[in-house]
């Protein structure tokens, strides 16, 4: 029986390319495609795929939060994160969210296929470049390794942070959530305090580093 694979990426051309390649594999088939994290969650509920190839940076709900929701509700579903970033923070955050592996977008398709089969077999897959980075940083005992400040934010604060990073102002965010502008400003202040950041620019940079948004 072929593995059912859900592709989650906000770029249609990426999804189409991956589908064409995956469907050529004898033991794999693409059962659905999602363009946002929220859509990936919905399609997982409907399609129950074996594997999700999940882009980290997506609109609506980012890939890390989508992974967290999916692995919590459907622990039998394996998630393979896909990203342009080899930064330790992205890798650690998505693995903590429940992902079973991590593949860089500049990898050859043969590596992606290997990774899919590895996580399907219950293994954790990391590319050699990322593994080497994590080992070096562990051995050097980098102090920056300790904080995981993103986890200190509430779900609403994460949503607001993502909207801020995508360019929405307080009035637009207030309208989106049906609250007052003052409420949004208070929540923004709370986010800044928790993250120890002091401007919209710093919040945006932080969101990009965390994979909550991407500069396109």
C-alpha cells in the first residue's frame, strides 16, 4: 500500500513540483495539497495522511504551530518539516512541536524521498548539515541555546505577532479579532515584554527568524 502524503506549502509551483516527483515513487502518493497551515490542519482531519511535508513559513497559521496542532490531535501522523533555513532555532522549534524530521529546500528530491521513508519507519531525519551544526553548538555549549521565549506567548499573542510581522496595524488587527485597538496595543506590549523586544521592526525580525512569516 502506498504512503499517503499531504504537501503543505504556500507556493503552488512548489506543491505541483513535489506532487509530480512524489507520485513517481512506487511507494508514495500525494493525497492532498494545502496552501496554509490552517488548511493543512483541516485536510489532515479529513484525509488522515501518513506523512505531511510541511513548509515552516506559511500564512494564516505557520508550519510550526500547524505541526503542534496536528501532532497533538493526530499523533499517528508523521510530519516532515521543509524549510530554506538551516538555523538551529527553526530546527529545534519544529522538532519540539512534534515534527519527525527536517529537510532543507535546496536538497535534491532523492534526499526528500529518503527522509519521507525514514520518518514513515519511525526514525527522526535530519540532513547532515543540520546535524553537524547542532553537534557543534552543543559541544560549544552556546549560552544562547537556553531560552525558548516563543513558547511563553499565548496562542492569541502568537497570532497577533504574526499579523504584526505581516504588516497589519493595530486597527486592522483589532477589526480581525473583534476587539478594541487598546486591547491590541496592550497585547502587543505584553508580547514585547515577554520577548524583550522594543519595536515593530524587532518583532518582525524575530517573527522571520522563528518561521512565523517570511519576507517575500
